[in-house]
């Protein structure tokens, strides 16, 4: 059985105070099975769940203060 070549892995960068940044293009599958095709070169994925366009980031995390890390 022939093997398919492995696709290049996607890079995911976790930011300290904001979204996860994913090298695109990428397909995001939501919990209800909806597939969001994002063809940008970098996709910002919301981690705080404040975004009005969740699972994509709309920078809502900037408006609410988070507890400071010590």
C-alpha cells in the first residue's frame, strides 16, 4: 500500500496575553461540526472566549484586564 507524503506541520504560536496564532491556511472544525476555512497566512484563534466571532479572535481580550502573573 503506497503511503501518502506527510503534509508540512502547521506552526501554532501561543501568546502570553492573547490568541493562539496558527500559520494558515487552515480549516477549523467547531464543536457542532461546522468547518471554517481560513485562507489567511496567519489565523488568530481566540483562547479567552470573549470574541464575538469565536473561535476567531476579534481582540476582545484587550478590553478586559486579566489577573497579573507573579
